[in-house]
C-alpha cells in the first residue's frame, strides 16, 4: 500500500477518534448541566400511594413516584403531571381547556360588570363578581407559574435528548474508528506477508514473479 493511502487512513482514524471524544465530552457536559439544574429545583415526585388514578396513568409517573427529579426523562414526566393539574383546575373552574390568555378574556367582561354593580350600589352582585374574579385570578396565576415551570422542564428534557443523541454519535464514531483500525492492521499484515512471499520467491527463483489475487 502506498504511503499516501496510509496517511489517509491515519487521518480518518484521527478524525473519528477526535469526533468521538468531542461528542462524549459535550454529551457529558450537557447531561451534567441538566442534572445540576434540575437538582437545584429540589422537586420530588409524590409517593405512588398519594397519587390519583389519573396521575398514575401518566406515562412514567408510576416509575418515578417518590423519586427526586434529576433527569431529562423525569422532567418530561413531571411536565405532563403539571399539565394534568392545570387542565383539572380549569375544569373545576368551569373553563375546560382554558389557557392563560383565555382566562384573561373571561376576566375583562367581569371587571366591566363589577364596575357597573358598584355604580348601581348592588353590593351583593359586586361581591359575587369579585369572588369570581378572585377565582379566575388565582387560576390564571396557576397557569402562568405552571406553564413557566413546564417550559423549563421541557427545555431540560430537550437538552437531555440532545445529549443522548451525542452519545449515540460518539459510540458510532468509536465503532467506525475500531473497524477502520482493524482494517488497517489487516491490510498491513497482508501487505507485509506479500512482501515476505515475494522475497522468498525471489530467493528461490530470481526470474519468478508471484501473482496475487486482489
């Protein structure tokens, strides 16, 4: 084999090994960052016996029940847990499917009604409307806080997923480097053997030329 071909093989090996190292390094960094960020939130799943039937039906909830939230997949499960509670609270408030924005839309006409009731000195009606506004304000605040936490958790899950893909890339490059290295050793061994055979044939019969099957 020519010198240039050997240089090419070595260059490929260096690229594969370097790529694998970088992939593993970045993947570990991302996973550690996600773990540190989630651990700092000090969130824990409720024990299984404290969860409702609907909560236990969430994918992964029973698996992680009672554990501290530290991984990307746990973040995904907890985000679905928060979503379920937001949906249930909206149903209880008589607004199934409500969001932060739609709750605000429900509050605006009530405020106008409250102003009208106050101007009409209808204290009973004003108190009723104010109670409803307070309920909607609490619900809207829950949606705001819940969705902010969900966003943070799903972002952590996304980066953890990226780390998983980088691990796969790292292992693929490692496997490719191993295969390339083994192939190079085998080619080297065959080439060396051919040289030895050629030398042996030349010593026996200087005019003979061995023929190799490629």
